[in-house]
C-alpha cells in the first residue's frame, strides 16, 4: 500500500529558483508532516504559465523541478534515487479546471475549445486581447506552480487474533476511523503576484548529481522535415502584373521556390504596355539572424519568359517571332520576417534583390496600332533582374518525432 502526501508550491513569473519564503512554500512543505524525510519516493511535477514559448516553458519547468530536488536534497537528505522529476510546458488539466470554474473570462468558450485541442500556438495568439489580460491577471499565477508528492510504502500485516469489539469504539470520531484523504494544499494567489515583471531565468543551484538525474518520462526530439508556402510579389502589382508562387523548404536550410507572373493588359492605352508571361525558379540557402529576428537567404535563380513591351515611345519590343523567350539567371540575397510575430507564424514578408544576365533576341515594331515590323536586334542584359516583396503564407509543415537516446 502506498500513502501519498501532496504539496503545491509556487514560483514567481519567469523564475526557476525555489524560494522557501515565497507564498509560504517552506511552511507548506512542513505541513505535510515532519516525517517527510522518511518518504520512500518524491515525485516532483513542474509546469509553467503560457506567456513563454513552448520550448522556453519546458526549459523553465525542468529547472523548477530540479531546483526543488536540490532543496529537498540539501534540507531533508534525499538521495537522487528517491527523487523523480517530470515537467511539462503547461498543465492543461489544471488550466481547464480554472477556466471552467471562472465564468467571468471573456471569450471563455473559445479558450475551452483551444484547451480541448491542446493548441499552444492558438493560445498564444490571444495575447493582447481582453481574454488574455484577464487570464494573465487571475489564472496564470496559479499555473506557475509545482506539485511535490511524498510517497510512503506501508506494509499491512494481518492481525494475529480476531478483532475484539469494544464499547469505546462508538467514541472514536468518524474522521479518524475513516481513511485519511491526501494532503493537497491549494491556496489563493494574491493579486500582486500577477504584476511581477518577467525576468531572466536564472539557473537553479543544483549539484552535479541532480544535474545528471534522468527524467521519469521519456524525452522526445522533433525535427522539421519540410515547410510549404504560397507567395505573391506585391511589388509587381503596380505594373498590373499579378503573380503566384510556391516554395518547398527542406529541413531548415534549403528551399526551392518558383514564381509565375502574367499580364495581358495595356496601361490605359495601346501604346503603353507591359505584357509578360514569366517563370522564375530559385534554389535558396537559408540562415538565421537572432540579432535581427529574421531569416536570410542566398539564392541561385533563373529567368524564363515571353514579353511585349512599349513605353509610349516610337517603338514596341517583342520576343523574336513570338517564340524566342528571354532566358538567363543570376544570384540573389534576401531576408524574411514574420508578418504578425506575436500572433501567427504562418504569415511572413520576404524581401529580395537579384542580379544576373539575360540574352535577348527581339523584334522592333512601330508603336502604333498594327504597327509594321522595323527589324530585329540582339543584346545581353546585365543588371538587376529580380526585385521582390513577397507576401508568404505557410500552408503545411511536416515533422518527425522520436524518443531521445539515453
């Protein structure tokens, strides 16, 4: 038989160091009884509130669990073999209970739907709303907590003689004769805690023995295999030249992008036009800039297209015999930033500039209606051949997941 005493202790926002004096943490541990040093096992279950990213929250909860383990080791002589730590980026069950019990939360049903799907990113998108502000003030302080469960193995020995009924039994209070419930300390959090400023996460003072302590739950790794994006170059729209593109990104560093654009329109007169059908494929090598909060790429691109161009001048220029498209290629550089960095990582904005060379063979016509052919010419263009401001949207992501090796 196992008897458990459960104690709940609290942390400041963004802090991982266990503070015995904060919210009577030390007193709550002692309330479990002076015999806790004789516990056969101690399970430490840590979590965090959802202000940080999933990765940051997991690291924070892990440090909180190890900080409590170090405190118990120092003050109650617990060996590593008797301590088990578990952690999660958010205690969804406790969060759901808090939301269900508070009918004053704005958009409460939307929050419950998010909890049902365990969509951490959707929850983060609520930042800046009245719903988020209310939960930040009234619910999140309770989620910055850790459960400490003391377990005692109890041997039950059968009586050697039959039990003898005694008239004194009727004087024994029912609360003592019944099985005792688990000790579980849940205390309201003062409003002032919600106003604690976010601070740097300090490392807990943990001995090497506890730094190397394995987690009770298996750890997993995730690797992004691919991202898929749709895009359009908004810089071409003033030329009445709409575009659509697709990009497939392999892992984190390499992608293939292709952009197609087409226009058959005149610019309000038949002597001014930019009629183009073109395709621009590109291979890209990506790198991240933590300082600039952006992703940069270096590209190798090609150009292929048909054209019919006039600038309200004497001549109109068209690819030779309408079957000699321009082609060429070059190099480019660019960077990408999220469009809504605090809400949704699907949308992004991409800036790029490229230079290259392009052999041209074109016919020259008089720039009038049904103007006759003057002749043809050939040239090699060298210079800027790619300028874009792309609006991008991620339409899919593929990941693989596996258990970490011990």
